[in-house]
C-alpha cells in the first residue's frame, strides 16, 4: 500500500510539472482567450459522462472484491462487462448529445469564437469516449492493488501529451491540442489493457464476455456514483460557462489555469487516499474493525500535508502569476487564492469520502454532490451577475466547502468520532506557523515599490515562507511517521 501511495504521489507531481509547462506553452502559442475556448469546450463535452452510469468507479470495488475472494475469473468478467457496456452506451450518448451541445455553445461563445469551438467539439467528445474506456482498465489496476502500474502509465501518457502538443499545436492550433489528447488516450488505453492482462491471466486478447448478472451488480453500486458524476458534470462545466458569460473568455482561461494548479495539488494530496478504496473494500470483507483506525491516521497525515500546501499556494500566488503567466494578473491571483482556501477545507472531507466509497455507504457522498451542484448553479448565477468572474468563482468555492462539510460531519456522526478530531491537537503549532508565514509573504510582495517582482525579491519571498513552514513541519510528529513508511519501501 505504501509503494502504491508513493508512486501515486509521484505520478501527480510529474503530471503537475508537465501541465505547468504545457499551459505556459499554450498561453505563448495560442493566447489566454483561446485557452479559455478549449477549456469551455472540454467542460461542455464532459456531458458525455451522463452515459458512464458509474460503471468505471464500480469496477475498482468489484475487481478488488473478487480478487480478495480468490475469484480472478469473476474479476475478469467484471472488467470485460464494464468495458463492453461503456463502449456501446457512450456511443449512443455521443450521437444524442452532439447536436444539443453544438447548439448550446452558441449561447456561451461570441460569434468570433463560435466556429472554432464547434470545430473542437466532436474531437473532444471522441477523446472523452476513449478516456472512459481507458479509465476502466486503470480502475482494474487499482482493484488489483497495482496503483503503481497505473501511476507509471499515467506518467508516460502525460509526457506523451506534452510532446504531441508541442509537435501539433503550432501546425493545427487548438485542434492540434485535441489531436494530442486523442493520441495520448488511445495509447494509454491499449497499454493499460496489456498491463491488466499480465495480472489477471483470465482476460482475453480483446474483451468479448458480457454478463448481465455482473452488469446488474455493478449498476446497483454505480447508480449512486452516477448521480455523483452527474452532479460533478453540472458543477465545473456550469462554472466555466458562467465565467465565459459573466467574466469573458480571458477570465475562463485564467480560471482554467488556477483551477488546474489547485486540482493538481489536490490530486497529489489525495493520491494516497485513492488507493485506499480497494484496500477498504477488502477490509470490509475481512476485517472491518480496522477501518476507523485507518481513517484517523489518514486524516491526521492529510491535515499535516494539506495545510502548508494550500497556505503556501496562497502565499506565493502573486509570484506564481509572474512566473507562469509572465506578469502579475490580478484576476488570476484572486482566483488562485479563493480556490486554494476552499480546496483546503474541502480536501479534509477526502478521507471520509473515500472510506464511504470503499465500504459502499454512499448516501452522504451523493447528498453532498447534489447540494454542491445546485448551490453552484444558484450562487454562480447570482454572484456572477453582480460581481462578474470573481463572483462566479466565489459561488463555486462556497458550494465546494459546504459539500465537503456534509461528508465529514455525516461520517463523524455515524461513527461517533469526536468533532475535536477535525482539528488535530498535534497541528496547532503548524496552523500558527502557516498563517503567520502566509501573511508575511503576501506583505513582502505587496509592500514592494516596483510593479513587478525582481528575481532577488522572489527568492526572498521563497526563503521567508521556508523559514516559517519548514521548522513547523520538521518537528511535527507526522514527519517521522511518514519518513519511516517511505524508508520501508526505499530500503526494504
């Protein structure tokens, strides 16, 4: 489990660096407004997930279940049934949704950008169709507790995406970016299937076995996941469309960058949590008493890591703008600070969320996503109409924090865990250090006399943050615990 966690974190770190380079390259090549066009079209194409029915998420749980019960043939049937079902269902949804989405883009885009957006739409839908199939094979690797292989696969695919984008975007523009995505997802799907066949020997060369009883079993579990997927589909795309409407395409482009940075940091922090889903599914079958101990330990580690990450992003947000965009962009900094603050409070519901996925208690997860989607819709429209792009992002952030709170509160109430454990006592010194350090770094940046930060000023701000953050993290009890776990993997 520790090995899988380390590779998962490494996967997200590499992906984050590659995306940083890729977005910087796209801004220089196609500009921030056209980056916003691509972002909104991809968000609209996510409607294709309506046909996913939660089946890829179900695959992880049921592959883990049948592997734990020493029934690899059933695990093979689960994967094949899921893949064949999604190939057919998503194809039908693609045909039905394309004309509706093409019409809807006319409401969001100005005439000058509409033709390009509609040209990107069918390619983006094809990409998401292949991505859904690839996610089934990656879910199978997770279910076999080989998240390390999944991580290496994603790292290779991300590097391929960067190379293909650098090759194709100068020649084809934004369409070249989607060509690069199509090449990436096709290759990762093929390699993912081949890797899965080395673990589950009962898998054929090409999926062909479909079983109704397995489909029905997964559909029962996946129905709740699908409701979650629908809510997710109604959250981020709605936010981006409101941004395009009330804030303009440049605001949508800046939001795409800020949201991507925050979501990648979230992915780094939750990478180790995601591998717990198949582990918890196995424990639920064999030793359920250990689950709450795992939750408490997981929560304390996540708090120790998440607090410095998000306060650090907020402290460095003006510097990030200058380094990534090339200049100080006030709207980007505002988006980044709002999203980072919301992400910290939301991410602390992650351990409870993944525990629920592993045990099958999905009610609070579903309620939270339903609440988030409707709150985002209402707040995004009302605040966006009054305050423009900042209002849209603020509304989305309020909805995000509220939804996460529902999951965490419900989990603690159901399992009779003390509310005081939401703020670990051992982290009080860390909270103080991060708060003071963030305030000092922002004061140092905005207290300059020049318009842009010079190289030495950026170094000073970085050193200031390190002086506050690193000692508090070094003397924290969780540091030695994490070091011991890593040593067991690196030095067996």
